[in-house]
C-alpha cells in the first residue's frame, strides 16, 4: 500500500520500467481521463523507447501515490491541467520539473501542495 501523499489521487498509467526501478522517472504527460479513477497522468522512464511503450504489456495502471513514492517531486504536478507535458531534470543541483517544450521550470505557485 503506497503512502497517501494526496488523498483520492486516482490512478495513472506508468511504465513498468518506472515501477520496477529499472529506469528513473523522466517524462510525465497528462491526457484526458479514460475512466472515473483515471487522473490522466502517464509516467515514463528515462530508458523507455517508443517501441517499448507501444507494447501495452509494458505499462501498468497504478495509484498516483505509488509514483510519488518513487519520485516525490511528482506530488507537485498532481493538479496541473490536461495537456501538461513535463520532464524531470536532475543536473546535480536538485530535481526540477520542467515543461518539455520550453525547458522552463514549472513555477512553484503552479505546483500542488498537499494540505495547502
């Protein structure tokens, strides 16, 4: 059972490379929800290839809190809008969440703060 960082966070789709620890979380994309429990987040690792992701058996539905337990920086992205396309950047100065298209960090005032 994952730690509950975010109550009723919903489920997301994650690469099995993320869930197994084979690869670190790198990309996060938010799509329209496909079911009531689906929060729309899709979480991928740094080692996932297009070929790997095209095989549905390499993806798993998991509680969003599970991926937050793997990478706590994801707590802040939870309520960002559909269409968000983000990546984790770690250049030795600490982890940042940035917009994939621009490389700009997500402003702190846009990040979710549990209980805040």
